[in-house]
C-alpha cells in the first residue's frame, strides 16, 4: 500500500492539506514552534515516561524480591533481565509490524498491554509466575522504543530530530526516575505489590495521554510484512561502515548503566550506609540529571559535532562510575548523578545518530540499536550479580568501567570512519 496512515489509534482521520500546512509551518515535516511539534513531543514524552516507569519499576525492589521470594541477587535481577531480553528479541519483529500496521497504533497497543501485565505482576503469589509475566511484558513493550525513534525520524524536520529525540529520551529518564522513586518509597510503607499496582495505573494514564496528543503519521507508507525484506534491511544496516559500532555502543552503555542501578540498592541498604528502602528510592531522583543530559547534549551535538560530544559523554559516564567507589554517601550520590547524566547524553547522541545515518528502513536501524541496547541490559545486568557476589561493589565498578573504556575505543574508531568519509 502507498497511502498515508489514515487513522491513528483513536480513529482520527489524517490531517487535511490546510491543517498540514499549519502543523508543519509550510514544510512536509513537523516544524519547531508549531502546535503539532508541541503535541507530538508531549505525546512521545508520555510514551517514553510510561515505557521506562513500567520497565524499571522492579529495579529498586530487587532486595525485597530476594527477601520475599528467597532468591539470590542474581536471581532477583531476572525480573528485569528477562523483560529486557524478550524486549530486545521481539523488537526486531515489532519494527516490521509497525511498517505494516502503522507507527501510532503499534505504540498505543504496546503501552496499554504493558500496563495491564504490570497490574497482574502485583497480584501473583509465586516467583515463577512473576518472571513469566515480566517476560510477557518484554514482548508487549517491544512495540514502542524503536517505533518511536522511527516516528521521529520520519515526521520531524531534520534540524529538530536531535531535540525531539532528546526530549523523548528525557521522558524515559523521568519515567525511569518516577518508576524507581515511587516504587521504592511506596514499597517501604505499603509493600511492593501496592507500589507496582500504582505504577501500572500511571502507565494507563500515560497511554491515554499519548493517544490524545500524538499526531497521526504523514510520511508513513504502509507495507505488507515481508520477512525477506526485513532481513535484507537488517543486513544492509549491519554492512554499513559505521552503524554496527553505534549498535555496540548501545550494548555497552545500557549494560553498564543497568548493572550499576541493579546493585546499588544492595550496597546502600547494607553497612556502612544502612539506608531504608524509602531513602534508596529517593536517591533515584538523580535521574533528573539524565533528562538534562539527553536534551542538552543531543542538541549541542548537532552544533559542535556528534563524535566529539559522544566521547565527552562517555568520559562523564566513566567519571561518575568511579565516584561511586567512595565510602561517603554524598560522593556516591554525586557519582550516580554524574554517570546518569553521561549515560543519557551518550544514548541520546547515539540513538539520534542511528536515525540520521540510516537512509532507509529507519525502524529496522533503530531496532538493531535497541536490540543490542536491551541485550546489554539483560546480559550485563544479570552478570553484575556475580561480580557483586564475588568482589562486592569494587567488582561491579570494575565491570562497568571496563565496558565504558571499550566504548571510548569504539568512539575513536567511529570518529576515524567519519573523518575518512569526509576526506573521500
């Protein structure tokens, strides 16, 4: 089919030509300063918020899972790792479904299904049932991240892609913060089941806001789901000189970030800090640093150079990781804030870079980046439990710092590739 996506998830008809001029400022894409730009970014912000709130609501209560279900820290981390593993795998297919069914309908279905599964997680009596629901949630959530990146790449004016991607990732940052903070605090007073149910309700509300705010696609062209074409698109992106390095950067960034956040709660609950669960939850307010990092660095990179700002973001991330080695609580919290800023800044630059570098099949390029991104969350997130058991916090820092150093080496390679292409 070659027609525009005529209906959004709420059944609204595609915009008329006059309306299209108003919403795009006279161009074919959504322009900064228009009402459509504000609505689309608010809608994507709500989607990013809900995705990360639902995904990471379990992270601050991993120690509570260990106590309630009598499982080890590494086993407790499976409640997050299984979700991100299925999310990574199914995202490769979800991007193809969005090429056939449309961007907005797939994203809306993803949000509502994930919220319903989270409600179910709050009620199950057995650990195996909780893990099964969290695995299903990974499948449900797979319909949003890569599709949202593709929507931004298709609908926004090229000069505003960095800002829009930064705002979307900022939404994931605030959602991640809210999911962790609200769950951590409520779990201390009312139990983890009530806390998880509250996050599920928040997900429903964000889904409704997303449907109401996001404009229907104008540049989307529906195509039948063709597995051969899908695999060819993936092969094209993997054969690119630069894109595979960006995909690997996603693995390293997310793997190190999740490992830190998975086990920092265990450290802060134990001596010498001995914090309460509520206090640990409040520390996740430093996620606001990620919002600042994604929005500011994403836009700055477009002006001064993506390669340069990407290396700077990685070095900030590394500095923050090393600061968490301190035995002083204030410095540890500062380190978490710094590494969060660096992580979101680097992720914003890398994900936007993928959308710019990929000339065609942008949803598949985004899916490959996010496949490795969430695969890093799953594999390194659980692996960190063994480093924690074997060498304590020093082991976790050694693992994550090593990954970021490897990311810096890849970043230098990316810069050389860009320089060679510009010279050629």
